[in-house]
C-alpha cells in the first residue's frame, strides 16, 4: 500500500494526522521509552537490565531522544552510561539525533552533556536548518513560526558553541 502524506507546514504521514485527529490510535510507548520521556531515572536504570538501550519505538525514536527532547539530564546520563548511541538517528523525518532534539527544545544542559560525549554538532545544525527550510513557506501558522524561531535560536547557539570550541582548540595548539 502506498503511504500518503499531507503537508501542514511539514510532511506528516497520513496515519500521524489521523492519530492527531483521533481517527486512529497511536501505539503506546514501550516502558523504557516512557520512563525516559517522563524522566524516571531510577525506572530507566531498572528497565535497562531487560531492554535494549537503543531500541526504537513505533515512531523510530530511542529512549535517549525522548530524554533529550524533554530535557531530562540525569536520565540521559544513565542512558549514555549504558551505551545509548549518541549519534543514533531517527527515521521519522524530523530531527535525527539526540543533540538536535535537545537543542531545538532549548535544553542546554543536555546539549552540553551530549557535546561532551562527542555528539556531532554539524549534523544537529544541518537538521535544524532543514526544519527552518521546511517550515518557511508556512509562517502563517503560529505553530510553524514557533518551530522556526526555536530552530533558528538553536542554530545560533550551536554555532556560538562551535566557535568557542574552535577557539579553545586553537589556543591549546598555540601553547
């Protein structure tokens, strides 16, 4: 069956639109994903003995992506300690890495953690710039304007962090 999509400022599968409208149900999150989304650090820790830290849910998101999106720093730390893939990519058509999710939502403590762990800042910037481009034609919708503003702000901050990192490396090399 061919998958249809409808554009409301971004490409969204018809099934997702139907779920938003209450026409279909969205599968519940797996326990580890739900705990990460809610910031249940101890629950995440206990679930990790039985579940794959990098498992994707029905939306193709990992527990680390949920923790990053919601700004749960301690939960993100636990997931990383247990081998969560910091460069893991979602296949949902939106942001692809945990760093992109955290930066878009303005969770700069989580951004700092992910950068310290080696997350790819260039990839996050590209993702956020794509969000800006995808939403630009639809600025008459307030939700799209907010999305663009968040993405623009995140790109600017990530570029400043990148410049600071480059300056620090240069200073270190000159010593």
